C-alpha cells in the first residue's frame, strides 16, 4: 500500500480530497454551514490540482482542448451558484478516475520495466596487470575482460573466455532449467551465473545489449498507441469544443425558451457540462491497451506498439520460416535400418566412435541418437574425414565408412536392403549410409523435426480462418514433408531472402493484413515487409530489430496467445466504447428531463469512467482457460 501511494501521488491527493468532503458534510449537518464551504474549496484545490495542471498544460502546449477543462469548468460553475459540495464531489470522483488511470498505467508497465533491475549497475573489470576493479556497467567497451563471480548477474552481453558457467536464463527465455556454457559460448547480460566464477569478454556496447533493446521496445510500445486510441484522441478535441459551445446554447434555451429560473438553467448547464464530457470514452482504449501489452510481456511477448497488438487479431494469413521457427533447427534421427544378421550394437558403437571425431550437425545427431549405448570402449584407427562426403576408419579388423551413398555404397548387392532409403529420402529426410568393407550394413534417416507445439498452433490459426504458409530455403521435398506433418495450407520452397520478401508483398495484396514469423538474417526482408513481423527471441539481432513483435521464449504457443489477446483487447475496448457512449446519452436525456441532479450526474459519469478503466485492467490477468485450438475467444 505504501508503494502504491509513493508511485501514485494523485491517489494520495484524491483520498485527502474525499476526507475533506466528508468533514464538510459533517459540518453542514451540525449547523456549521458557513465553515463547510472552506473545506469544500480546500478539497476542490487538493483533489483537482494534478488534473487541472495536466489539462491546462496539454491545452497550452498542444493547442487542443481536453476533458480536464470540461470538468474544471463544471466544478467552478457549480460552486459559483452555491453548490459547493457538488463541485467538490465532481472534482473528487474525477480525481479518483484519474488516479485509477495512473494506477493502471503503472501496473501495466511494471512487469516490463522490472527488467531494468536485472542488469547490475557495476561490473568487475580485469585490467592488463590482472588487477580487478569495480566499474559502472555503462562504461564498459567491446573487448573488455570481466570476472563474473558465482551467484552474480552477468553485467553485459559477451563471450566466456575461461571457466564454465551454469547460467540461469529464465529472465530472457522463460526456461527454468539452467544452461551449461563453456569457453566460446555467448552469455546475456542480466542472466545469472550459478556455477563457479568465470571470465568473459564484452561483445556489445551497453546500448546494444538484449536488455537495452527490450527497454527500447517498451518505450516504443508506450509511445505507439493503438488505432482505436488514436481515433478517440482525434475525436476528443472536437467533441470538447462541441460541448463547450452546446452548454451556453442550452442554458439560453432553458432560460429563454423553457422559462426556467436562471439558477435552474445554469445548474442544468453545469450538469450537462459534466455528463456530456467524454471521460469514459477517452479512457476506453489506453488503459486496456497498456494492460494487454503488460500481459504479453509477462508471457515473454514483446509488442513494439499498441497498434501491432490490436492488428494481430485482424491477420488473414500468416507465413512461417521453417528452420528454427517451425522446427527445432537441429537434426534428429527419425529412422534406423540395420541389415539382417548384423550386430546392431556394434554398428551403433562404431558410428558413435567415428562421428565423435566431427562437429558436423549430422555427426552430433547420430552421437545423440546412440548415446544410450554408452561411450565406445575402443578407438577408431586410420580415421579419415572427407569433407562433404563422410568419415572412414578401422575397427574390429574391418574398414568402416559413414556418409553419403556415393561415398559409402560400392556394391549393388544391397539394392533390396536399401529400398526404404529412397522412400524416406522422398519424405525430405537426409539419409546417411554405413558400410563395412564396402558392404552396406545400415542406413539412417535424419530430419529437422517440427517443434512439439507447432502442429497445435497451426491448427489454431486454421480454425480462426487464417491461411498458413511456410517459406523455406530448403528443397521442395523437405518443405512438403514438414508441411504435411503440420497440415500447413501452402509450402513455398527454394526461397532466397529477396524472394521471401516478394512473396510477402504478393500475399499482402491477396489477403490484406499478413504476419510473418522468422528468426534469421534471411528472414529480415520478409519481416520488414509484413503487416506484422514476428521474430523468435533466439533469432538474430537484425530479425529482432526489424520485427514488430518478439517472442522471447521461442514458444510457438505464444502466437496463438497473442492472437487471442488481441481479440480480447478488441472485445473489451468495444465494450468500453459502447458503455461509455450509452451512459453519456442516458445522462444527457436524464438531465433534459430534470431526472438527475449534479451529484447523481457526477457519480454516473465518473463512475462509468472508473468502470471502463477497471474493465481494461482485466487484460492484466491471463484467462483461466487453457489454449484451445478451436477456441474463438478466451475472454470470460
């Protein structure tokens, strides 16, 4: 509670204003009628200071009218004809709605700006003579050597020089398990070293680190309103001008045409000034948008502006890069065939012993597939690595080869055994052959398999009527194999970076609003040309820079969540707008028929403002329902 008041000074003023009104009412009821107005005036000044200051500042600096001016005029007008309590009450509730909006803004940005505290202010710099001094993190330069103690936050992005690290990257990736890092591996500023101390070299300026980019995204998001908020802001100035003209006209109408008394006519004019003010309408979009942006940030989804979040639910087509986006980006063994009568365990151990000599992705996949067999108890002899073809070596008195067919297979007698190889090759898989003394004894199918959540995500978008396309630089067989597994509507293969961008332009002409999801340098042109560019957080810096949305956790389920969050935002914003306009119309007609007085008008109008702000704050919480591929809306 103490933090709430410290961060929200208008709320303190509002509470003090309310207490003074209660004291004024108490004095009025106990014959201290002449003293009571002093407390109302004091409440008026304290409660209205922040709102009046902001309203007048906005009017003078931006040369435009706003709702704050209407509220001040209404409160002053009510006080001039002796309605002190009503004027003070108007300012109090107006101040309360403003305080709640400040609270909504603070609450919405808290989850994101908390990132600023993750990177330490100081770092341990290793000087040339190996002396260690503490320096400000923002003074570090590329190439500086640092010491990162056990349990300390890594101060800046860089590369490990000596020692091993066990890094907690949950703040960036959302992954709860720490990651082992060795010399040469990259580390991210703001993550935590859980193992023993290591030394690192600074690889980026403090202004170019991942966290610095995230904070810039926050600034962009806050300064880029949604289209709805921009539209309402444009309407506000004209609307206020119309109200200011209408009030004196209606006072004259009441007095001269309807023959009401001057006090009653002026009083009704002040009620009209109050109830016709578009406070609730103005508050319909911004708090809701900020709450939705904050909600996404807590899930690891960074939107660079409210407009991108709002438009996410409007997409008619979504295109995906394949490698690293829809797939894991790592080869996995999916098929293993061994010739009848052969010792499978021996073949697996030979393959492991040979492939351990290589750092090729195919070699890593084979070693990983057979790791259950344990480490080979023998050493391969006469190992030869023929780049681009495969490996050969001697073991158990025989020569072994592993690699491409033309390198490994010499005999035609194995045609029957290798018939399935052509089949899995047509499925887009890479086939690796194994021979002993030039006789084929085994072959394996390897593939960059789809991520676990990819199929469910594609199914979700298709259920929403969104057309799905995969763009890949791989050949058509591989692309179609992945596309078939994921049930994607269309696959375009053999795409160069400029061709991807051209395809996105064509799709925009065909479908209108289109999203593109990618992670590599080759995806950057396509991301920049899409209506909404979406980068995976583990992707390249350039892909993140040009994208409009960044998925920090690399989880494809975040795409479905973003789409549903956008739909919730649109639904709640529409609810707010309809409700705000309905209340204004109802209160205006109630005033014309003298059904309501100023206090009721204040409560009805400012109450509606508070309700739309609170309704917008609902977007801070995640829906209780789980992601359902067939769900139309997650709002409850």
